[in-house]
C-alpha cells in the first residue's frame, strides 16, 4: 500500500483533503486527513478518517463511521493517549 502522507486527495464531490496520518490495520488502509480550501492554500479545521477501498477495480475512499475503528486508528497513529 502506497504511503500517502502529505498527499492531497480530491473526492468526487470536489472537496480536497491532505493526508496527515496513515495506518494499516488488519489489511485495511486508513487515512486521517484535514480538509483544504479549494485553492489548497489553507488547512481547515475539518478532520476526517477514510478507509481505502477498491471500487470497480480502482482505489477509492469511504469515510469511517464506526467509532471503535475511529478511536483505534487515532490511538494507533498517536492522536490519542
């Protein structure tokens, strides 16, 4: 799995995120990302966790909704004590 830390991802809805942390857990790739302004000049105070998935043979991301996974990944990457 490719290291995507500091890379910008643009979602299908046009929102842009910079990956600030990445974790691989039980074969799943997770990203903690911060939303960027449209011009990519500023980081907004909007943080999201994504899981990388394969969709139609291509890489895609889904927002993590499970609070247990969210907490585990945040702890694993050092965002929680």
